[in-house]
C-alpha cells in the first residue's frame, strides 16, 4: 500500500493527526488519490499539484508528496471540490482526479460521512477508514488534462524591493508599492495602540 | 531554544528540508518569529495565523504550529511581505510580526541573503543561519493588532451539495453551481482526450 514518505499506513495516520489535527477520512482518501496519480503519470518526472480545496486534501497532499504551499509545488484553486490535478511541471500534462459521487454511493459508511448524512457523533471512524481503504482508487474519476500555460511559467528570482509606504520588503513585480499598501489584498487587521485601544 | 514540536533545532532543520525541499533560511527566521509570537500572546489560548506570503514562511508555520492551510487555522493573505499575524481565535486580538529592514541591516550575511545582494552560489548557508540564530527575535517588529471580525466567523459545517453542471460535490454556500462551473476560479486546465489531443 502506498504511504508516501511514511514507513507504514499507521505512521501516515499518526502524522496526519499531528499535522492536520485529526485523523481526517479525507486525508486517507488523499492517500488513494495520490497513489492513483502515480499510476497514471510517467516515472521520473517532476510533478506539481493543483488542489481544488483548502480542506484535509490540501494537508494530506503536502504530507504525501514533495509539494507544499510554501515551495509553490502545490497551488490551491479553491473550487470547493474534492479534486486535484497532478501534472508534469515541464509539459503541463497530467491527470485531474476527482471523487466520484456515483462510486461513493457504493460505500455506505464513506458516503454517509462525506455527504454528512449521519451526525458526527454517530459516525464510526474505523468503518469509514476501512471503507475508503477497501474501495481505494475506485472512488475516483481520472481525466487526462493539460494545465494552463501560465501555470508553467517560472518567475525569475529577483531581489525584493522596499515598499515606500510600509517600509517592508516585497517582490518588485507586485507593483510600485506592496500589495498590502495597494489595498489589493483583503484588509484583515487593524493596529491596536499598546494599551489595547483601537487606532 | 524554541523548536516547535521538534526535539531539537537539528530535528527542525531536517524536517524543514524534508517538507519544504531545502534548509531555507526563511524557515529558520520563522522559528524566531513563532517564538516571539508565543512571548507576546497569553498562554492557554487557541491561536490562528495569517501568513502574508506563500513562501518558506508558510511552510515553516505549518511545521512549527498546529496551524495549516488544510485545517484553516493558517490563512494566507499574500501581500508578499515576510510577516504574519498570530491571534486569539476567540477575540481576534494578537500581534503582527514582520521582518524589520532596519534590523536586518545589522546582520550582514542575513541581509545579503534576504535582499539577494550576493549570488546564491556565493552565499554561505551556515553563516546566514548563524546570523539569524544570533539575532533571533531582534530581527522583527511586533505590532499589536486586531483581525477583521469576518475572520473569526466559524462557518457552520453543512452537507455538501452536488453541482448540477459537473456532478461533483461542493459547499452549498458557494452558490447554485460550484465555483469551478461558475467560472469564478482561475481556469487552470483543459481536458485532453484519451489519445492526448486537445478537446
């Protein structure tokens, strides 16, 4: 059984719990998704991933592959679907693997968990994980895809520049001031004075 | 020395290299950033993080704290700055910690690395890491902040619905069809026929 860089399935589960915070069934689904991707891609290529959700799948992909958000080998395009594209970073060709709603119906415990048909307190985690591991790759649809050429572009590593507004460093290709000071990112905090009152 | 969940600094470096792909100096900077956040926040609270870059800092925060992209305890607001907000997930109060360009100047090897003043092949990784570890928390500015109230809202866990267009499951609050089929996410792939020609 494929376990990524872990010595056993149990080791993977332990690390999933430590990293993600719980033994999420979605993480175990991801194990089979990544195994399936490996079967469909040629050996010896460098693979990047686009994950379509910010949930457990994203964490499991980071654990099971060399791809993380911080090394840019995994990107998230949040369509909210349990799906990911695994592709050759040179050619852009690869496979999109998505959870099949049809196939899910054949695994009662897994279906009830995924579609939240049973309250969490009444779910049997072991039965769900067993169901996932018995069905494995059969739970997924696999579609050959080619990613958009823009995703293959490697941005040159250029020195950061200092933002004239906030005085912090940022990548020069973001513009004449940093994206935070441009206001193009979500405004997500406000400063408090030292006494805790609002500025 | 604070090492997050790792037994030693060396263990952290090893895990950083495995997870992120290299012993990135930014990961070691993150170690001191997280240690500083702990000093400024009360004990016993649940802390969420907003990371302002998709680079090594994001990976190191995922390794050093319980917060990951997949468990939603770490969010990324990509201003491109080496900064993060660590906040009490109940009250929204916390600290924004950012790399100080002024303080950086006092550490030659670190400054030359961060501002890419020296070609990578001429950089001395050990000197950079030593410089970071000697300066530690002094490299950062700390600002008390309050995060936007919207970030504290906990979305109810509702059953997914099936998208009438693609047939995949997605969160109902995304709209009547999934975000992929709405076209609100980046269009990042196209399907290939089995023979490899484009549809």
